[in-house]
C-alpha cells in the first residue's frame, strides 16, 4: 500500500469517525436537551400509543372531587365533570388538539411514566389494563365553583391562595370553555377565534395595569426608605404637576398621612412618594418584590415586564407609582403581593398540585411550602397591613367589610386605552393571621370598590368557612 492510498484511507477513517461523533452529539442533544419537549409534543405518537393500553390517571380537587377522569374501556376519551369551571387549570387531552394545562404538564405522571423502573417498563411495553398515577390539587372545589359563578357575568379573573403556604385554593378565569371533547372539538374553530378569548387564562396569562393596587407596593418602598414616613403629612390639592403635565386626583383630599392617603387612594400622595423614592430605589424595590423574575407554576405564566427605562422619566415614575403608565401585572402576582404583606413580607411559592398518588392510593410525592423571597421586612409589612385595614374599614374598600373580621385590602381602577377602567381588589384576612389572600380583576369594570370588592368579600368568607 503506497503512501497516497494510506493517506486516503486515513481521511476516510477520520470522516467516518467525525460522522459518528456528530451523530452521537445530535442524539445526546435530542435525548437530554429536547427530550422533555419532544415527548410532550402533540406530534409525538408514542404517548398516544401508550394511552391505547394505559388508563390515564385522574385529577382530583382538595377533598377528592373528580375533576378529570377516563372511564375503563374508553381510552383517549377524557371526561371533565365540571366543564368550564376548571378548563383554565386542567386543560384538555385530545388526540386532535393536543394537550394543555395540567393534562400537559403532568402527562408523564398521569400515564405512569414517572415511577419505578419496573413500573415504567410495564407502562411502555407491558400488557393492557395498567393505570396511571393520580393528581390531587390544592384547589377547593366549592371555592372554585363560587369564583367561577361570581365571575360569569364579567370578563376577568379571581385568585384565592393561602399566603402562609402558597397553596392556590381557587384560580378562575372568565369567560371559559367546555373542555369535554365532544363539545370542544366540534366547537374548536369557533372557540379559537372568539373575540372574548375564552382560551386565555386571565389569572395567569393576562397582563394589566395594576391601578391603585400598586400603591401598597409604593407604600412599602416608601416606608423602607423613609422610616418616619407614617408620621409625615401631605397636603393634597387634587392634582400635581410633573414637568408641566397635570396629574389629576380623585378629589381634593387636604392633609393626609400614609394611612389616610391609602384609604382614600390619593394619587397625588403616592405619585409624589414615587418621585421622592427616585428611579434607582423604586427600581431596586420592585426587584425585591420579584418584578421581572420568571414566576414558576404548573401552568403557562405571562412574564411580568420590567421596563426600567420608563422610570427614568419623572412622568413615567409618577405614573408607575400609582399603577399606571407602562407597568403591567397578572392577577396571580397581585394575589402573591397582597399575601406577602399579610405574611410578614414573606412571599411563598404558589403551587397547584398537592400530591401525586399511585393507583393504589399510595403517596408518591407531596408538595412542601417553599419561601420564594422576603419582599419587605416584617416591620414594614405590619405598617402597610394597618393601612390596608383602614381601606376596608373606612376607605374605598368598604364593600369588602365583614363584621367581626379584620380584612386588609386595596381597591384599584386602572385606566387603559381600550375602554372603561379595569376594576381591581386585593385583600387578605384575618389581617393579623391571614389564611386567605385574594385578587379579583374585572376587565372594564370601572371602580374596584364597587365591582371587584364585593366578589372578594364572598370569596374570603367562603374560604375561611371551608377550613382549608
């Protein structure tokens, strides 16, 4: 063999070795990097092949009520007994439309693909008659149904959670849709183009200006920077001028302090406080509240924008301090904010799935409460809580007043270019040891104290009587 032939053979060896190396790297990428997304893709036939022989696990509410189930002998035909009430949480499982919600997030668990090695092998290659694992949620069925009923005349969302643990007890969005396949698939072309957007989960994916509910955050930042702020007074003349622009108030409030300014929702007071804080401290304060950090949940969540450049302009800063301008939030986040103030400044990680159980009822996994972040000190939280109690007792939130119970709340009416203001209300109760935090949003609902607060009151009362 001459040198030329030897060189040629070596080149071929190197080429073939390089091809094997590239193929190996590609397979590693597919399995490790893209594996989860590809396995959950509706275009992947393997999970549907497994569902032909595995009975998909059920999904149950806090007290065991069936929310999603597959009858024996009816593989691929999922039933949802409460229909639209849970559509934004449970989602749907359809061979034609794919999977959404918890049906998608926990697809592997519901098919029994996440257990012992023997269980997984049985599911993938075993005989017919196997059953997947079951999900038990933190959702209280009575509370969820009541939230859906109260929202039904409106477009909006309601969130109820336990501020001490992060358990989500209700997560409602209106309008909704029926996820049962007979109705969903037959009405799909109409549902997906419906201008009311029933497929949008407004509680987790909607983004709205927070309006005056933002003032509880501005108050927290002000008390943190200016320890004596609660003793200071401010003369509200019904408007303030920022770089030649007139920012109108709800009225001439006269001499107010922090508590009374929050009670009457004085724009002038909180816009001025935002300007006193300055762009740097306002921005860092929002970061302490987790502004702009990706929230984690078992459902898709909208990313809360953090447009720091807008705070550099005094008008933008003044607007942001009262929840207007370019600042946006989702209802779940505002429920977390309210809950953190009630919980001594501790914001807990929200969660929906309480337990995963095997077909025999054995607990495979259970959730544990986790601290997400300490947003403010307990001392500051206590001062803001006191002011929020005043909002409900003798301010704009009296429609949320419950005799014999201290409720801490804040109303909001957020202006938007699309029509009437959005109505907000956030609250927690009992104020001194909160077991429930609530956020209600009604799109184009007008004044939060008139529309959103009464809904929140009913949800608080029901949540506290349910006993967790």
